[in-house]
C-alpha cells in the first residue's frame, strides 16, 4: 500500500468541446409517461426494483435484493419475453453490455452504435437512437485494418437526472433525453485516430462522469488516462494519467533519469473497466492494465515492487479533483496480466484463514470490521482483500492454477514474482506462464453469505518470448506467444464461492466448461451461463444447480434482475462477445454461436408464471 498526494491535470487541456441541442434518429416514449429524474440519493441507495448501473450499484456487487424468485420456486422460471439485436458488423467485439432498468423501462446499448428503450415487462420499443461513425472508421473496420480500435465497444450506459449518458467508438461523450431518446449534447473526448477509445460503461457521482479508456499497446503513442466530465455539459473536468508525472513521488519507479521511457512514451496501462465508487469517501476505485513494452529490463527497471507504476495496480482517485489518494500494486506485468476486474466494495469483519495463502497481514485484529475492496483483480484469478480507506494489504490467496506470483509481504503488500516466470531481455529465452484464468465475465458478491463468487477457469498456459530487444510502438507488448500448453489442472471450469471474512472456500465446482458472468439475488440464487449455452440458477450456499435452460449462444456476460409491479425478472444476453468464450468453444471442440462470430444477439428475460 502507498498513500500519496497526487496531482491531476485539470481543465480542458486543449480538448475540443462541443455542445449541441440537435437530435438524430429517435422516436418518442409512451405518450403521457412521467419520467422522475434520477437523483444522487437514488443512485446512492437504488430501489431494489431497478438495475441502475454496471453491476447494479456503485459497490459493484452484481447483487439484486429481490427475493420473489427463490430456491424453492426457481424451477418454475420461464421465458417472459425476448428481443433480437443485430450483429455489430466488421470490427465489433460482440455484446459485452449490461442493460440498465429504471422505473419499468429498460435501456440497452446495442453492438452497433444504436440505443433503445423498452417496456421492461414486454420488450416493446419506446424509442431508438442511432449514431453514425466516421466513414474512415467503418472503411478500416471493413478492411480488417489493425487500428487498435474495437468498433462499437461499450459495456453500458448511465442514467443521471433526466439524461442517459454514454460514449461512442469515435471518442464522443453524449447525453440523450431518457424519456425521448433525443440528443441533448455531445463533446469530443479523444481523437480515435490516435489509438485511444472509451471502453467500459461510464459512471457518474455528484455530477462527475468518468469514462474507462483503452489505449491500445501497438496503436496509441500517448500515455493513457482516466478522465472526468461534467454530467450537465460533457466538458472535461480533470484528467489523471495512469503513469506518474515528473512531480509524482512514484516517478522513479520507471528508473533513474534520464528514463528509458519518460511519461510521453509510456503506453497502455489502460483503465478499461468501470470504476467502483466509495460514496462515503468520494473515491473512484479501479484497476489498471499492462504497460508496453512489458519487460522491466528493457524499460530500465529491476521488476521489484513497486515497478513502473501504476500498471498492475488498484488506485483510488478523489472524484472532485482526480488526485491520487492511494495505490496498491499486485504484480509487475510482463505477461499481459490485466488487473482491471471486479473491485467490489464490502464492509466486513476480517479473520483471515485462507487455504494456501499468498500473504496475510500479521497486524490484523481478528474479527475487526473493515471497509474493504475485494475481488479477483487480474487474469491470474488471485483473490485479494484490501482496506479501501487507505489501500492496506490484508490477505491474498490463489484460486485457479497460476505461476506468476510466489507471494506477498503481509505488511507492505509487496509481491514476489516467480523467478521462472520473469521475462528477461533475451529474445531466445522461452518462458511458460500459467495465468489465463479469468477475463471480463463478472464476479459477484452476496450479503446473504458474505461470499464472493468468482467465474474462474484453468486456462491453457502460454509459452512466450521477447519479440525485440529494441521495441517500438508497432511491437506493442513486445511479447510473442510461441505456443500454448495444457494447464496441469484437471478441469477447465472452476467457479468458486469464497468467504470474504476468512478467505476460505464456501464451495468450488470442477466443471468441464466454465461458468461466466454472475448475478446473485436476495432469493439465495446465483445465476450464470456456461460454454455449452446452458443458463443456470445455483444455490448460493452449496453451488447446487436448481434450474437450467438452453440459450441461443454462449452467454458470457452477467445477467441482471429487476422488478415491475411486483414481478421479478432475470435478463441475460446470448451470445455475448468476449475472446475468452470463443477460445473455450474451440478448446472444448463444440459448435456454439459466440458474439465475436458476427451473429446477432438475443435478450432473454425470464420470470415466474403470472398467478
């Protein structure tokens, strides 16, 4: 852990800013419908009937308190309605979206720059809005050009006041009238020609909207950042670079001056998933991906903690200014072990007794209540628990098979890298790394069990080597995947429920196919789908399968749950759209549609029979 006084780059910094009051393609909502603006108080404490944002709330539990569908009656669950969406087209990564539901209306971002609002009880369309992309972007996507931009990438929307806030592939942030779909304003965030693009779902707190970014290792020459925008206008408020500026005390983690990679030439370290929000402290808490190039020796460092911050880290920023409040680094990333997943905010007593601990803080008072950030942060699927007030390391334990981390210092959280996994400045040396154990599919938390539910798997291990001893932008991460080899683990799928207080396993399943994105509910259920297109309801306490059905494709993103007029619904997209599920389809040798195959998507919505 390190608590710091950071500095954000405030103001516009030369960004183009445009406010408009023009509408594009849009159709009006139901005549006479009253829209109640979404207040900050509502966002802080959402109505259980709604699903207001990515993972359902600022704490990102992926939990719905609704309890109409229970372990006793879930066997009666049936399809209530469905809605088909077109494929995203060339360059699209498929469907990686969670719908938003408020006051009986569902809002959906499509995989083709289209947005729609639906009656959440029937799927009937209330309005639609579509944004054209620049001709040069579409032409490049159609030609399969390697631009570093994933066309139509976006994982959701955000309701704030009477506005639906989102972003587009070409670097615009914009707001629609939530009731009519009319465009209210738009503002340019970035020039897509520079290899940077908005990625995760936006999140707003007290009028400040942050947008997760992806800065492609081989196409984005400028340093990456998290930036904040005014929810009323789209004007940029501050920008925090994901690598230390010269006046940051952590600047020297990139080596002595003159540095091999000074700030302007440091690449990637993308904050590409949606931050959690600590509403009490006013913090955006999120993780950062890999640096490029990845090898410490070629970057002029020794790879020891802390190394080339803030890659491989969790960071907490003050929402008002973008100042860095604390950081915690989990690894030095030599293998594209992105540390961007599942920052779940939980308040719990802590009495660690995890199996095969990688590190436990000896100063913990057993049973003492703590404000925590927990989750499996990186592709290696290691489970972490930190104090979110200051980033203090509490404990860590492995889940699926990994070979990158040997352990952590219990007091400082300093990592020890497995020597056999270290990539040296030697283009002939091959290194075998096992860490492909999770990706975007979301984990979840349940207050009923105080457990974290992890969609882990034992991915194939990768034999890698350095691409060049004089890396350039085109070399990206500067690693070459020579081949893959099977994991020594006996099974591919390994979902697990972990007690947050102790780190002990509540249950773990050894499956032929992985489970993907997860939803927990107040009815004691865990919903998730697998590679074989099966969609399940499991018992949160035991992992027992209580109900299942078959979907149209591989659903790899998490379901959501909401209620209208006392009837609870569970909604899930199929197929989804991650590279992981596509790889699992090939690995298992099965025929199952995936979102990356250019097929359309269907939203399936389930409910109990009406009485």
